[in-house]
């Protein structure tokens, strides 16, 4: 279903895939690291997670059922909670921040 949201590792791999498509190149030094060890990477992930819970993205423009969107939301939130438990901070003023507070 929404396999890319199964784990933090898969989410980071997905971010790297899209980054590579957008910017090209094989330079792995520009990629986001996993395991996440820097706040800058965690901040980028929190930002992507926040974008992923926007209504249009979450519901895939109405292409998925409410149950699928709910499961997708829970998986996204679980990834954010993983980062939070590792001690990484997030912007509390974002949509995601409202759910993590």
C-alpha cells in the first residue's frame, strides 16, 4: 500500500531518490544520511513529513480511501515520533508540530 512510509530508513531512501532525480549526479555526499545523526537532516525529514500530511498529498488528491489516508497519516506520524524520541527537535508551529506536541 504505502510502503515508503513503513520506516524512517525507507523514508530517507525515498528522499534521496527524489533528490537524485531533481539534482542528478551520483555524489552520495549530498544525500541524507541514515541512521540520522545530525539535526539538519532531521529538520529536512520533519519538513518532508510535514508536507506529506498536507491534505492534497495525504489523500493523493482523492485517489485513496479515507482508511488508506488514515493509515498513511499514522505511518508518517510514527516516523516523526521516531525522530522525536531520538532527541531531534522540530518546528512546533508546523502542522506536524501540532500533532507531536
